[in-house]
């Protein structure tokens, strides 16, 4: 399952498909149209060619203006996809960076990641970009890609929202989220993330805390979904109330992405 979903690239981590799952009421998500990844700053020419071959026409960038400026994505010479993002800064803080400040151990890292995820459904730039994301999925049928910095936290929440709106079972939703821990060059990704965290904070952060910050855990995503359920009951109601996702858009999403 992992090998079938992951596109093995040299300079882009966690590039994989999140379609193909069964949905409630029968049918399954289309194959080859729903993609997710980390940022593309270090993409090689071969990576860019492989992405072009997927026929992606929409890229949704969940990062803030400051993150895009610090880590601009490479594009091929023939790149023509629309790139959607919301204006606004995030102080350069991806969730794993937001949780990393100071001298911390593993328990502190885990606790902070839970807190960060619990607030994720209302992060202003993320909410604004999720609106663009859902609108694009409802409007366009061609393949799309959603990404943030590491392709695991904001992207993980975004994909979980889409999965639930389309009727993917929560077990499969969680399985897809957890593939971050086994997809691609895991140790290289964790080491690179650790270098960024330590360079930013200049602090003594334990190795196991770095691993926690650069990995995903069911309790993290559960914290975000618990906020959604606490305030709105379910993902569909949250999407309608916060993400401006109407019932007509949900039907369009289903028509485009579910096959029987």
C-alpha cells in the first residue's frame, strides 16, 4: 500500500497519493488525482519532470507569505498549474516549529504538538487557504496537489477534512495520515527538520523530541478533530460554518472524486 501511494522523489519529501480509499455508501475515491507533499524548494529537475507527468493543474500551498518567501518552490520550465494560497504571514512557524521553542524533551514536544493541533482548525491563514482548496476540488476535475512545509501537519489536517467530507472511513483517514511516518526517506527528513529546528532556536532539543516534532501521531490529529467536533459536531458542519463549504459544493466534490 505504501509503495503504491508514494512517488519516490529525491528532493521532495512525503510526496504521495491520498485517493483510492473506499467511501461510505459504496464507491471509492478516484486514483491519480489527489496528491500531497512537503514543499518543493529542493526539487531536482527529475523530480519536477515526474510531477509534470502527473498532469497536476492545481497546487494548493498552505504556507504563509513568509514561509513561501523563505522556501520558494522550484517549478519546471513548462509549469502551468494554478497555485492557490491565502495572503498573510505565519511568523515562519509551521506547527512542528511552533511547538519546538526552548529546551524541550520528548514529553514536552508531544504535549505542545497536541496543543498546536487543537488550535489548527482556526489558524487564520490555514482557514483561508482551506476555503480555496475545497472550492478548487469542487470546481476542477484535473489532478491537484496540496502541500505545506513538511507535508504532515497542516496538510494532514486538510486531507483529513477532505476525506471525511467524501465519506472515507476514519480508520482509513488515520492510516493515510500516519503514512508520513513510513513514506519516503524518513530519517533524512527527520534529520533535516532537526537541523532547521536547532538552527532556529539555538537550543538543546533532545533527539527523541526532534523525532516527535518531525513525525505524526494519532493523538495529534485526534486533537484537531476533537476541536471540530466540540464546536460543530462533525467535519461537514465545520466545513460549512468555517470554510464556507456549501452542500452544493459537497455534492460537486463527490461527483468529481468518487467512482462506483
